C-alpha cells in the first residue's frame, strides 16, 4: 500500500510538472490529439493488408506532426501510444520518436522524428527518413536524418568527449522473415544537425562482425532473443555472444546466443570491445527460447523484449 501511495504521488508530481510547462488549453488539445492517434497507431501494426497499414501510417504521421506544433509539446509524453517508442535524451536536449510499419514479410520500414528542446517551446524537429533498403553497407554508413538507417530505439546513453556530447542509441529492427537485428549507433549534432554513425567503435572484427564499423549491427535468427543493452552498474553495453547453429557464421539467420557475454566500454571517445565480461555461461537447458516482440493477440511492442532481457532497468521516458 505504501508503494502504491508513493507511485500515485509520483504520478501527481509528474502531471503537475507537465502542466506547469503546457498551458491548460494546449494540454487539453494534446490529450485530444493523443486519443485520436491511438487507433491509427494500432492499425500500423495490426492492419490486415499493406494498404490499410500505409493509410494508418499516413494518418498517424499527419496528426502527430500537428500535435508537435503545439507550444511546449516537447513535455507531453504521449505514453498511451504503446506501439511507438518515445525516448528523451538523458540531458533532455531532445527526444527521439520511432515506430515501425510492416510492408510485407521481408520489408519492414521504420519512421520517426527528432524533436529538439527549445527555450520558447516552439517546434524544432528533424524527420527521420529510412534509407536502409537502398543502402549497400549499413555498418559503414554515416548519414544525417535524410539518410537514416532505421530502428525502433529502446535506449539512449549520453557520453562526452572533448566537451562534445555523443548519444548512443540502441534499437531493434524486425529485419525480414528469417532474421532480426539489434543496432548500436552514435548520434551527435554537427552544426546543429543530427549525424548518425561514425568511427566510434574499436572492434577487432571476426567472421560475424566487421572491424571498427560505423555502427554495430547484431543480426540473428528470427526465433532467438540475444541480449543487447546498456548495463548501468558495469557502465558497459552488454552483448550476448552469437554462434551459428549450422557452423555458417556468414548466414546471419543461423546465429543464436550461446550464453556467453562480451561488451563495449566507452574509452577516449570510442566504444572499445571487451571480449569477455562474465565468467559464467548459460547452464545446460537454459538456452534462449523464442520470445516474440509482439503477440498475435494484440501486436503491442514490449520494450523489455526489445532489449532482450526482462529484468534490465528501463530508460526514463520523461524529460
């Protein structure tokens, strides 16, 4: 009962904080916009055919962009829209909003936007245009918001080097009918504009991963669920090691987690590879089992499943 009381108090304080930033009239309009977004947001995922999903995505995007134009909309969390990810940077300088749309079993496209914090509450945003389907080498590509590689993000990590802020994004991509991807990339702002990717990884390379990529991509078998997330206590990105079920590491759809863990540690402006961070391995019979991103029943996205672990501390979603 004490916990519930404290939770209720925290919710009241949070709503009070939002209300102080957004005028009552604008707050009501944003609530109305959020209500009108719920149906198309669900149809983007649950639509019975591609046309239905395209129409829903178009309606959702138009309403959402109008909502963002409302003064101080940056502070409105839109947290009832359970099929989209809305993450605030740890320093509250921006938030990044991402979602996915199934075109067919082999084509899944991500959409999104970066909304910047502004002193006067006016809208400053960067639309994210997914160019992954026309990019030859995603792992070695650096681009702005018009050349985004696409992902639904579930974690933002802020690191600094030489007085410059770097935001590491960890995201998910339901790649195709045979494999999924988890992606690590660094976002920074150059001359006020976002830049995705860069030489921020010091990785020796192997048959599975390239040497010193511009973004780290973990591609794996559709039914697998290897861990990839930031561990706050270790101050590292923790990744489950992958092996091929058929001894064919070049066939990414055969890769599964083996219960051993490697990591990335931020050192002098780079994520430096650490080959082994735990001594124990998964016991016999404890190998990962299928853990779908969404269920056939409701198709809602689970952020815990996005991260590949059900007990990892989740990022704050409020500025």
